């Protein structure tokens, strides 16, 4: 569900941002409009990363709490050997760490995109 929402929101942001970017590149628009378009595209890229990070963190937390991977109630596509004990805790903590990296990357993208866009708009 989270991935579907993130995909739809990203697609909408790109669909509405691309015409504005195309018109800017053809000329006749202010640098502020270019920065706005890049900001929207940066947020469209960041949103799926943040949402996937949240989902991965929740999964890691469930693995650590249950000390089993896959945790109870997680659907599997085929029969899967269950990892339990300290190995499962390590796996859950690794998933939580990966999730925090995804969330941080998702949070950083709009700021860096805005910074680069303002530099490009100022140089143009």
C-alpha cells in the first residue's frame, strides 16, 4: 500500500512538473519557475525513498521484537526457512539501519536539488 501511494504521488508530481520544465527550457520563464519545477521533482524523488524507509524500519522493528525473520504474520511467496534468535535480531537491526539511510537520503534530496537549482538559475 505504501509503495503504491508513493508511486502514484511521484508519478503525479513528475507528470505535472515535466510540462513546466519543458516550457522553461524553451525559454520565456523566470528562473524562479525553474527552481519551483526542480523543487517539485526533488520532492517527487524523495517521497518514495522516505516511504520505503518507513516501511523497512517497521519491518526491522517487527523482526527485532519477534526475534524471527520473517516475522509472524508476514506473507511469503513460497516456503521460507525462518531465521531466529541473534541472527534475526542482527537482520532486523540491519534493516532498521538501511531504513534510516533511505529516510535520510529522501530528506536530503529536496534540499540539494533546491540548492543546485538556485545556483543554476543564478548562473543563467
